[in-house]
């Protein structure tokens, strides 16, 4: 079921924190310098995980450099950039696979912070948002379930929450709950009525009845805290655990998903750019058949296609971010297009970079094969390519049907000319 997204309420300090072009350039340069000088030297070897003490040291350095939580309101300890100014900063952070974790703008915390800022009560913000924004806590988001529960189709949500005398009782299972091993709390979606009617709950991970029952090992390494299977057995939560209002969970999911899938595009675009840089350096240094690789036509074809993918992704991301800020509903619609295009384009760029580097590209001597592992799941989570294409095509058909209807109703039968 496709739910309508509510209009986005801009955080109160959006405009106060909006940077001029020169100020934004300065901030982006500072992020680039920080990633190059502090973060890249501390990266784990390909296939390894970032150790928590190293992460915490890097985070302290990011705070000292005033680069921490760029997307969160300054009231909660962030930089407070408006959404349309996130893309360049997130891309610069994503130039290192661990950059977004260090700057505290990595999934799932980043999307959860954004949603809490939009929807939570003042007390919930104090209890859940502030520790996340300051890097004192971490979180996870529980939507996906074992089959036949919710995956691509949210109407299959089978975790339930029922009213009790003291609040709600949650029963069900979640899987692929990214970050759950380290999280202090989960934002859990549970069915609270008819099909398609759900409520979001803020559930501390140590609530009795909530258990991590199995680890699910996936190919990626940089989302902290695994993607485990979590069970809810008669988990009792008070009314104050309801995020926003009961039964509006599907609507709130759109508040989270539009920006959350776009910020993945921003971060992974940084990694695509890093891959292209690695390939460009290699193609410059390597000579074959009497000339440099970057002077040979077939290699230039790979390089040029990647430049086109990077620039097209960047433009689409910026347009979508600007639209999300102005009109959440239209922005969320366009974020489907951006998500499909960028997730596929970023994968292609990294794959081409591997090709240009030959055998080293698929070895541990270069990080490119691991980068491919990092971005591969992005074509599945936050809506698979096929789910989004299905929604995009249906919206296009409906739009054209409305246009035909309007034309039919006009006495002279003229085209309306609208492309929206
Ligand atoms: C690394 C990783 C992290 C994740 N993190 C989280 C998280 O933090 N929280 C969370 O709730 N979930 C998370 N997920 C789960 C993810 O959102 C789901 O895997 C995704 O929604 C797909 O659901 P599914 O796995 O059940 O696949 P299914 O729903 O079974 O879909 C399988 C395939 O069906 C195809 N398909 C889907 N719709 C259509 C259509 N309309 N037409 C044609 N084909 C279609 C697609 O190819 C799709 O890949 C994560 C997954 C991964 C891999």
C-alpha cells in the first residue's frame, strides 16, 4: 500500500543554519581534509570491521573539528544543515567507507535521528534523539520480518502490538535489523489494526521479552552492529513508547524513507568517487602495449562512463534533496527515481574501477572489491530496484491518465502541458 507522506516540518533552525555558497564550500573542504588526514589513515583493512575504540577516538576528533552530526539541529548538538545542503557534505564524508560513522551521519542512526526530530515528543527527543545526536547511544530500525512477513511489501507486516491495561504488548520477529547488536533502542513497526495500519514504537533493547536470536552475516562491513534477527515475545511498553501518534506508522515511514534512501545515495556516491580516483591513478601509472592505460580508447570508455554516472547521480541527488525540503511528498516520489539510478550507477562505477585495476581490483591489495560488497545490498534495502521501478511506472501511468482526463474535459481538447 502506498501511503501519502505528510508535509515535512522544517526544523526551527533550518534557515538560521543555512550556509552561503562560500560557507558551504568551506565546510565541505574541511570535511574533505578531515577524511583525508584523520579518517583514511585509520581505515580497517578490506574485509575487516572498524574497532569500537578506534571509532570512538575518531569521533572525538570529529567533534573537536566541529564536523559531528551535520544533519542534526544545533539544539541537539549537530551542525543543523538544512536538507538541501546535506549532499556535498555527506558525499565528502562517504569518500571513506568509515567517514559517515565517524561523522555520525551513517545509517540507521542518521535516518532515525531525522525522523525523531520530525515526529518525537519533546520528552522522546530528550530521551532518544539527544544521546544519538551526541554519539552517546546508537539505534536500529525494525521493519523487515522473516517470510511471509514484511519485506518489499509493507502490507505483509505481521508483528503485532495490542493494547494492554498499561500500554501495549508487542509480539513478532524482525530480521536484518541493522545496528541491533550495539543499539540502545529500536524503532519497531508493529501492526495495530487493519492491513496497512501500523504504529512505530521506541523500544529499549533491554526490555524483557526482546531478544537477539541469530546473527545474519552479510557482505558489507561498515554499518556498525550487524543485521541480526530479533524476537519480541510479549514485550510490554508504555503509551509513551509510541512514536508520534498510534496507527500512523506507515505515514511516518515515508518521513524516514525519502531522506534516508537519498542519504545512502549521497554517502555511497563518495565511495564511487574514491573508486574512480583509485582507477584513474592506476590507469595513469600503468603502461600496456606501448602506451598509458588512460590513453587507450577502451579504458577511456570505462572512465568516461563512470564520470557520467557520478555527475548524473550528483545532479539527481541535489534536485531530490532540494525538492524534499520544499515538498516532502514530491521529494519522496523523486527519491525513488534517485535511489534506483544511484544504487545502480554507483555499483557500475565501482565495478568499472575494479576492471581497470585488473587482478589487483579483486584482491585485498586494493579496497575496491570490498567497496563493491558495501554497495551491493543498497540495490535491495530501502526498497529494491524492482519495487521502486514498479512504483515509478504506476505513478507515471496514473499521471498520464490524469492528463488524458483533463484533455478530454477541455472543450478544445488541448494538451495541458503538465509534466508533474
Ligand atoms: C545489508 C542490509 C541491511 C538492512 N537493514 C535493514 C534495517 O535496518 N531495517 C529493516 O527493517 N530492514 C533492513 N534490511 C532489509 C531490507 O529492507 C529487505 O531485505 C528488503 O526490503 C527486501 O525484503 P526481502 O529481503 O524480504 O525480499 P523480498 O521482499 O522477498 O523481495 C525479493 C525480491 O523481489 C523482487 N521484487 C520486489 N518487489 C517487486 C515488484 N513489485 N515487482 C517485481 N519484483 C519485485 C526484488 O528483486 C526483490 O529483491 C536490510 C537488508 C540488508 C541486505
